[in-house]
C-alpha cells in the first residue's frame, strides 16, 4: 500500500506570515519521508468538518504549483477539483501546466462539487446536482480530447469549444491520471469505470459495498476492475510521539485487505513535521509490505 499526504488545513501557529514556510516544510518533509503523493482540497473556504469557514484556505492549483517547485518525486493533485468551479478547457490547461512544470507529476482529481455555501458566497457556479454530473462527464471528455492532441471542436449540452488546442501537451502520456472522488453508486462510480484511472472513497463502514458497486459498473462497461487504483481519504493520527503507530498500521492493513491501494492521510499535527517523520520511519515501511 502507498500513502498520500493530504493537506486540508492551512491554519498554523504563525498565521499567514509563516504559511508559505510551513507549507514548504510540509512538502519537503513529505517527499523525504517517502509519501507517494501530496494532495490539497479544492475549496476557497475551510469546510466545517475541519473548522470554521473563516480559517485560512489556499487556492489549490496555486498551492500545488508552489509545491511542485519544492519537490522532485511526489505526485500532485486535488482531492478533488469541483467540476463547476473552472471551465473545462481552462482546467485542462491548469493540470497540463502543473504536469509540465512538475516534470510529469500531475494528476487530475475531480468530482461533481458539493459546497453550496462557499459557491454562493463567492459567486461560483453551482447548478443542480443532475446538471453538475452532466458537466462532470463533459469535462472528462474535453480533458481527454485536449490531452489526445485533437484540436477538433467539442459540442456538448453544456460546453461548446471551437478548438481544443492544448500546447504544450502534458508530459505524462497518454495523459495525467484521472482520479474521480465520491461514492455515488448510480453516477459517480459509473464515471470511474468509464473514464478514470483512480477512485477516491471514504475509509468508512460502507467501503466494501462501494467497491462492489464499482466492480459491477466495471463489468457493465467492459472495464478491468483491477486496473483502477482504489484510494481512500483517511484521517491519520500517529500521536505526537508515535504512540498510535501500531493502531495506524492495523487500520491500514484492514483497508489493504479490502483492496485499497492508496490511503490519502490527513495527518494530525503535520505542520510540526515530527508526525510526518514518524510515518516515514515506522508506518510507510509497514504499509509497503501490505
């Protein structure tokens, strides 16, 4: 099993004046520890499960570009981009730019979006959920067309592109891996089976069932279930001195038995760096053997 370091909070003791340095230390330590990837949320306000909306939140692609310049190996992505927050042609260019400037380390994490509060607050588009899923499928098609090298027009219900030119092209070929986040059984997991290289689910009691649903969608789409990377969002706390390492390894083992390939860990106290180092020395070697 591989681990991802998920940075979901930017509220650190030094406040905004030290935020750039805090994020620099986190990114460098995460790569040095052996994490496979680093991810951030696509939100402009903090989400309630992590804190009040007034807490600090960085725009994700700017933050990923900053971390790309600080690292050499880790993959970089959002968990996950809200499809309606950016026009699909622009989104494809943003992910391509990240891929080129990171020398081939970008992934496209994407989903149907859910945070109506921040959308209304900052006048971001937030159509009804059925339309958001329609836009999600069209966006996936547009990104794949742009990464294919085709410059043909795209005519969809919601998006019309006169010329899908994408220069420079992504360094990862045939395209940056696509990760679709969400556990919707009728639409989201069907889109995973049809378009994605990875899925992202929550590490909860319904995980096994969600994976069974994905398997059925793969059978219906004629897709090999085993070729899809299964990832989960997982709140990780190894303790300030490693006192929860054994429990963490046990939890990761249970996820691995279900077929999970990557755990995106939102690591408690990561800005103190010591928890990242503990994961690198004690958890990652054990996870690699799962």
